[in-house]
């Protein structure tokens, strides 16, 4: 907790220093700050200032950090910076970038710059880049780097050591070498720890690890991240449909996937794009949010129509109108808890159609317990408030009914959306709110009509 607080304080201090320099016009004071930061931290600063000032700050970013900084800003900010930069600057930013990082950036570059980048590369690197670009960006193939070191199983550890010494360098995040057959088929991994600690006369086949299965090139990025998380991997091999080694994925790329997935889940619940610029133009932001607000408005009209059916009841029993929001609110909260649990379980692969029934029974039990508990509390309060015991029983019963409906909806909505290929995080909350409002209003006002207007 203290480390997180320290990081927040550092970021706030840097942002204050940046704003002070921008307002005073003393831009040179920013150079030491930007030179001391990692490209990811520079990217965060760029996202944290108004669009009109980003180009001024960008001019002070060290040239060696240009390429990686562009990778660490969101899509909108990256597009804005790319549009403002000369082709020569963009071309220089791509120099020396790892193939997997270059693949992430090159699709956003202007066509002319892309051609120049490809033209400046040697044949081997161009083929490696084209191989990565041939796969979807959200797949193992799109994440991988094909800069791998392979060895044969029938050679000694001493031969491997001398081979590495001749190479002189290793790719970043290399903690294991990949063992392949004569035809490039993946067989296993040889850790550097074993290479330097075991008898150099032993063959690779004797000490290599064959337990780790390679990742299929078409595996979804989210599943790749889960495999890394479950097995505590630092790197993993990627193979094609013929089990031939085509590349490797490293932990730094997986961390980006995990972060993107988390941002997507949070932002989608509000109908926002995780790549949206905080300082995007007002008109663009308003247009995007208007669509989501319109969708919510339609569902609100549906709930209002249910309330309208009981207009006569409400005109005679004003207490129902006063207490009505409590029923809807409690149902919405209970349903949101179940919905969040379901979305998390689906994303982690913990929940599917096979065990959904068991989870539904559990959530119904929880809903009944909480419905009865808080129904009694609210019922007593309503009875004391309005001096009407029947009203207390009605709202208690409506709370139980709405909690049960919310639990069923919270389980069913994500499963139904998954079946239809819709992201539950994107639209689940809107549908859930509509259902809990309709059930809550219908149950409360319906019971009120039956028992209070006799």
C-alpha cells in the first residue's frame, strides 16, 4: 500500500512540475525530468496533459525513447502524435525496436513511413515482421517475438555454451532456450540455470524440460495471459498447426494484455472505450457518450412504463412513491454483485454452462438470505415511518422478490450474451438495471395495488 501511495505521489509531483513549466514557458526545465523517466512514465505524462501542450512536451522527449513512448500511450494519443510528427522523426523512432513492438506500432504509421521502414530492414527481419503481422493482434501469433534461440536435443551442454559465447548477446527476457527437432518441431526447453550448473558433457535431451506445452499460434491473447498467470511463466514457445516453433511470448507482452483486459472491463461497464483520450475533443467525447446515454434512456422508458401502469395506485398511496426507489436500488446492487462475479468468472474460465446451475442455486440462496434480512429492516422502518404494518410487509416481500430476480438475471445475462457473442462487460449492466427496475417496480406496486386498495 505504501509503495502504491509513493508511486501516486511521484506521479502527482511530476505532473505538477510539468504543468508549472508549461504555464511559465520554461520548457527547458522539463528536459532533466523527461530524460530521467522510463518511456512508460513519459507516456503516462503525455496522456495526463491537454492535447494542445503534448507536441511541446514531445519535442523534449529523448529521441531514443520515441518509439517505446508511442507504444505506451493509448491509441488516440498515439494517432494524434503520429499525425503531428514528420516522417523522418517517425522513421527514426522505429530504429532498433524489437519485432513484436514494431509490429504493434507499424500499423498506425502513415503508409509512406511503413514502406520506408520495410525497405530499410534486411530480408530476415522483414520476413520476421511480416510473419508477426500475418496474425491477429489479439492472438498468440500477434503477441509473439520470433527472435528465438533454438538448440538440438542431441548436442551437449558444452556445445550449447560455446554457441552462446559465439553469439555474444541474448534476446531480452531470455531465461530458457528452445529445443527443436531437425525439422524445427518444438520438443522442450533448456533453462539457462541448468546450462550453467549441470555437467557440460550431458546432452540437452537428458536435462531439457518437456512438461511445458507450447502455445498454439491462434490462441486468444486472454488465454495466453491466463496460461502465464497459472504457470508463473517468464516466456513461452509459440507453435503453428504443425507444432513447428514460430516464436516466443515474454512476460512484458503478457502484462500489457492483462492491463488492457482490466481497463476494457472497467471502461466497458460505463460504455467507454479503454483507448479513449482523457483530453479528447469535447464534441467527440459527447458524441460517443450520447449513444450509451440513449441506450440507457430507452431502458429507463421501459421501467417508467411499468410504473405508469400503477398510476392510480400511486395517486392514492403516496408512500409507495416514496419507498419505490429503495426496492429498485437494492435489486440493482444485488444484481450488480452477481453480474460482476459472473463476468470475472467467465473471463478467467472458472464459469461455463456446465457449472452455471450450481452457481445459480448458490446465488439464489444468497439472494433469499439478504432479501429477507434487509426486507425485515426496511419493512420495520416503513412501518414506523408511515404507521402502516401492511406497507412494511409489502416492501419486505418486494425486496425478496427483486433480489431473487436480480440473482437470476445476474447469472443468465452474461451466459446469454456469451452465447450470442456479445461482451457482457459492455452491455450487461444496462440490461440488468432494466430487469431489476421492472421486477422491483412491478412487484412492489403490484403488491401495493392488491393489498392497499381493497
